[in-house]
C-alpha cells in the first residue's frame, strides 16, 4: 500500500512535469513556425506560464494543507 501511494504521487508529479516541458517545446515550435514575432511569442508563453503557475500554486497549497503549516 505504501509503495502504491508513493508511486502514484511521484508518478503524477513527474508525468505532469514532463508534460509541461513538452508543452513549452510545442508552444516555442508553434511560434517559430508561424513567425509569431516577439510580441506573439511573448503572449503565447504568458498564457502557458499562467497554467504552469497554477500547477505550482496547487502543489504549494497541497503541501501547506497536508502538514507543512496550516
């Protein structure tokens, strides 16, 4: 039971992290292939960063609620 919990927790965390890295590459490639320019690339990465920031905040809140501080 302990191994299952540990594996699912870390598997999801590492899987989502790998997926986010893939999304960064996809957005960069999309901007490059479509000649988005500096401003267009910036907007694309801001939209992606908002999603990544939401995931990071979720992890921090989870840590605080499960025994870190609150």
